[in-house]
C-alpha cells in the first residue's frame, strides 16, 4: 500500500515515540497536527507532554529544544518553514552546533530540527526558499534532505537515533508524493548517498525534490541514448564524496542540481571538491543547475518559470556531452 | 683578407635541390681551391663540391641534412688572396651571412611549442598512460577540445599504416620524375628474343682462368655491356637520343659518339644508373673493373654526377631472382633499354632435335621516335648473335 510523504513521516515519528521514551515532539501547532498535518493524531496517542505546542518564537523554541537535548531528551523540533529558521540561527549556529566541541565531548545535543523548504503552489518569497546551504557552513551540524517518502521514513529515524544536532529538510512539493514502504527495511545511514539510478555517461548529483527532476531528465536522456547516473545525496553535511568520486570516475562528467540558487550553494561546494579531488577524471567542465537568482515569485506562472526542472537538467547534460541544442 | 662565399654550383643538367650529406672539413680547417669541401646528395648521386677558394673555412651555413638549391651559399671561406669578380670579395668582413637553410634543431621546435592542445584532464591522463600523442588527435569537444572518447578512439583505431607521409628523397623524386617523363613523352615499343648462354658460360669459365686472381670476376653483365656496345657501333642509328618537341620543327635525333651504356643498379631507395663510357673501346676485364667500381660507389651513394649522364642505352638485368621476362621503361633521354630475364633451362629445338639449353628472354624497349621495329629487330638479332658467338675482347 502506498503512503504519502506526510503519512510516512507521521508513522516514523509515531514509531520513534513508541520506541524511545526520551523522544518528544515540539513546535508551533504540532499538537494539532502542525501546518501540514504531519503530527496529526500523535498528541492523542502519545500524550500532550510528548507532543507539545510552543509559542510562535523560533529563537525561543530552538533554545528550548537544545536545552532539553542537553538534559537528556531527544526532542524533534518542527520549524514550520525553513524561511523562519533565520530566527533559529543564533542558537543553532552558536549554541547547538558548538556544545559537543566546546565541552570537549562531554555534552551532546541529540536534536532533530524538522523543517520544510522549497517552492510549491505560490507560497511566495518568504515561504518558498531553499536555505540549506547556510547550514552546511557550520561545523557541528548535520544536514539531511530526503528525496522520497520511503527515504524520509528511514532517514528521519536514523536522524533521531544519531545523537547529534540534525537539520532535517523536507520539501513541501514532496508532501503529497506516494510511495510503498518496505516493512523492516534497514535504516539508511546518515552521511551516505545513494545511487537513485545507475548510468555510465554522466553523473547527475541532486537531493531533495530535485532528485525526482533528475530521474525525469535521466529518462528523457535515455531516450536520446545518454545514460545518466543519478546520485541522491540524502545528507548534505557531511558530503559523501566517496560515492561522488566513484561515480564521476566512471562517467567523467558531472552535473549538480538543486532548487536553491547557485550562489554559494551546495552545488558550488561539490563542484569545487570535484575539481580539486577528481580533476584528472574530468572529461568536461562540471556544470550546475539551480534556481534563478531572484526571490521566489507569488504568481504560479512566474514561480514555474523561475524554478529549475528536468528540461534544464537535460539541456545541461547535453551541453556537458558536447551535443548541440 | 677576403671572405669568399662557397656556393652550390650547378653540376648536372637538372640538378636543383640538394641535401648536404657531410662536410669534409671543419670550421677552422684550411682548404685549397678545388679540394673537395662537402658532399651533397643530388637526385641521382652524391656529389663532391669543391672549395671555391684557398683559405680557412670560417663558417658553415647549411648543416648536414640541410637542404639547398643551386646557387645557395653554404659556407664562408676566409681567403688570404685578393679575389676578383665572382667571389664575395666585396662583402664586408663582419657582414652577417644570410642563413640559407636553418638546421632542423632550431627550425622545428619553436613552432611546435607555440601550439596549446585543448584537452580535458581525463583525456590527458589516458593519453599519457597509453603513450598517445594528443597533438595527433582531432578533438571533438567544444572548441576542438580533445576529450576522453577522442583518445579512446585513437587507441582503438586499427593500427592502419599511416599513409606514406615520408617525403621523397632526392633520388626517389628523380626516379618518379624520370619515369613519369618517360611514360608520358616517349612512345615506346618492345621487341623480344631468346638468347642461349651455352657458349658464353663456357667462355666465361675460360676467361676467368686467364684473368689474375685479383681481377674482378666477369659477370654476364660485362658480356652484355660489350655486346651492346658492339651492336650500337654497328647500328649507329640506335646510338642516339631524341631531342626537342616531336611536334615542332626543332625535333631532331642527336647521334652519340662512342657507346655509353647505363647499367641499372637497384639500391635501397630506388635505382641508380651508372654510365660506363666508351664501352666499345674496353675489354671485358676493364668493363668488369669499371662496372664493379661504379656499382660499389653507387651503392654507397658516391657516384659523381657525370658518371650518370650521357648514355643512349641501358641494360637492366634483374639476375637469377628476376622474372622470366619483363619490360623496362626507357630512362630519358636515352632511346632504348634492354631488359634481361632470368637464365633458365628450356626445352628447345636444335637441328631437328629437342634439347635442353640455358636461355634468357631479352626484351628491348625502344623510343619509336628514334627507331622503328625493323631496326630494333635487326639490332636485337645482332645482339643475340654476338652474345651466342665466341668473338669477345678480354683485355
């Protein structure tokens, strides 16, 4: 039976709440299900002490969750939109990410900050951004961005069990995506990418919702006789360079795709590392596909025009392959 | 003190380009006017160039393997004598001599350095691993960039022997030019006849016994040369060369004085046709001596230009490994060439009986502008009669 991304996230949280008494959920309206209904019904099942509504202050509740984690709980904090994570930044960057280091390893912050990002359905400039790159700049944080419901199920459970501060970035466009969930499947490790589709001619590195665009592009490219390998990064920090290196050493060509703007992005980081570590393997310049450098528009037509899609990936791959438009 | 320019003189009729084979003197050596100074390879042979003045060789301008043409200056000689016109006496002492042909070591490298081959890192890596020269690969990437596939294709490509990009040596070029000229301008016909060697073989053994041990061994070629010389003397109409344009009024046949006969010698890079002059005056022993000398020097590339000129007829004998019979192309401006097939035992009728005799087929190619079929047939018949007879001059 197929389940939506939201249903599968709910199930993962439900199971983790049942499995470990230290796990608890907090966030704005989570007791009522949250803005997208991910936590619906969990307060009734596990009690309002473990699924707690908070005031509308991301700064305060991030500090609260960090403190709870330091004191032995395993909080799962929901930040409604990653756009609001700017308010959590001081705590996340200066406190949450630093405790283990500054305490000489005596303290740990087993905190998962769930948030959702990306553009879908006209949420406009303040509710559509992809800001994950800001967090990969911070030593001490883990950044995870799942690409499918089943992936999210396993990765969220692994994140909760990791014992480190994890920013878990969900994409709002994936929330309605349905997928079968393999019961009893092994949980994917944090920090390990996966090959979403094997190929031989070009490596397309993507994460979150862009993995779906990459798979669409790979299908179109296959029709044109080009075999694209799609890597789903799953974890943006730390980067799984081993998987990237194995793939690029095979295909000798790389494209990095994300919905975030290119400036200072995850793609820039990966491209730089490929250039430095895999220079002798390259047969073409490393290209990137990302969002145009502009705020996400409210008008659906403009939003669609700005966001990168599979057609952009196909075009970029053809350019890498040296094929004329 | 005067600086004298050493130039390449015009030695042969068609000699234009030469290659310096070696310098016989070093810079600083004293040379005497007329003394051999350097060797150059012309179209047909290696020629010694004599020093233009007596003095000291001060500068070599064309190194070994450098190319020059007739009239080019190849060295400076500092002469103590005062020279008149025709030397570079007027040249200022410190004048920078014009470099005629730069040496390969300074000419080739800078041009190559200027090129930057656009290529991808992985293409370079593979090329380096497999010892493939990137410069030899046409890149199919943007801007002609050499990509991995291009290198892989170059490696996978069947090792076709590169189409002969080797430039013609002067000798090969001369051969090609002479044979093209022959085939294009000389109307040639052939007459053929068998010759029996029984008598000649016996005489050859007999003569060999009479010659001193140190003398060169008589070969069939020596008999052929003497026989051709005698036949030419008897048929002077064939001892001639055609000159001028067949369609113009100045077309004429130039009669030769004396029998000058070319002997075709195969060498590594083509053919040499050393000419033995005035053969009709020579005995077999002397013919053998000159023939051996010419061939030896020809094989070493040391024939003088005049030793390859002046013949009216050539003899081409491919020897024991040759074909039964073959047709040769006339070497211009000669008027005939005799192709000698290999000697073999044949069944023949002699005085009503079937016998086995050593025979060869002689094929005479003749310039139809100089002679007709009847003359050619008579000449060939006479030649066979001489070869089968006992009338030879040994000494």
